[in-house]
């Protein structure tokens, strides 16, 4: 059989290990998590798929090849290919941005970003462990996962804490994921945050935990500093309004 790897979390591996060396045959790379490209509301996601050489004949067409004169061209003549896939070119600008990031950092710089991402996650872990429940005591890589078990005793869940973080000027962490942790708070500081910013985040998380104990309603009704407070997320998912219309 073949081994496929979810390359979403290369932020903790780049420059340290090569997936092919430990048996991976093919994988995708989430550029937004490792190579600086925007994600979600901040921009289009994009991710290349890497394969070992023996799988190369089966890649979708067309494939970019270098001609004898040094120019590049599309190669459509690949009899073993799985064929063309929709939107082959993808979000090309994201590939260019990621490539620029890789070239600018170089091997040593990319290795350092990996080390910084892991260091930052562990710094946050040490900062709020005990204030928030840490369901797994295994080593932390580039992300640390807490749960809302302590705060849930006051009726406050992970989404409430995330909404309150907005009032402190922080983009909320990933809520309710991974699914193996009920009420998960998944925090990924990445390599780009300074110690000063991490300290502010830790202080905010501790402050919210204190609010839960003293006046849970402040957290349950957050955010308070935005033009609109809590939206009906279920209705937004089921009946999305994707463009603005002038009111008549």
C-alpha cells in the first residue's frame, strides 16, 4: 500500500525531517499554515501535492516541463496520467507568495521558523496551563490544545472564550477542534509572534478565566467592542448572503 500524509502541520517539521525518509509516498502542503499565505477570510487557500518519483507519471495533466532552450511549457502527453482536474492552475498567486517566502528564508531560516513556532506554542502552554485544562500531557509541537472543562463548570464554553478574546484585540483561536478534545481551544501562535505579543495573549486568556469566575455573563455575552455582537452562525451557514444588495 501507499502512505499519504496530511501536510497541514509542516510548521513543526520543515527543516527538521523529510517525510519521504519515514515512508511517506505522497502528501499535500497547506501553504497558509507553513509558508505565509493567507487563509479563509484573509485570502484564498492553496496547496501543492508532492509525490515520490515512482508516482510522477500519474500526476494530473498538464505538467510544467523545462524545454531544451530553457523555456517552460505544458506537457499534455502523459499516457499514465489520471487526467486533468478542475481548476488546475489553482490560486497561482499563493504559490508565488509561498515560493518567495521559502527563497527569502533559505534552509537555515526555514529551520529557525520551525523552531520558533514550536517554542512559541510551548511558551503559551507554560503560561496558561492550570488556568485552562490541558487534556493531553504529551509534548507540544507548533500548536497547543486546551479544553474548556474548567470554565464549563460556570456554563462558559470554548466559543464564548473565543468571542471574548475579540474584545482584547486578538483573533480567536480554532474552536472545537480537534474533535478528540471536547470543548477544544487549539492555539497556534506560529513563528511570527513576538514574546511581547505572546505575553499579552497569555494575560488576556488569564483575564478571561478570571472573568468567568467573577462574572460569567461578561464572557457569555461577548464580544462587546464590535459593531455587531453574536451572529446566527447556523443561519449564515444554511442561508448565506454572498453579496451586498442596496436596501429599497
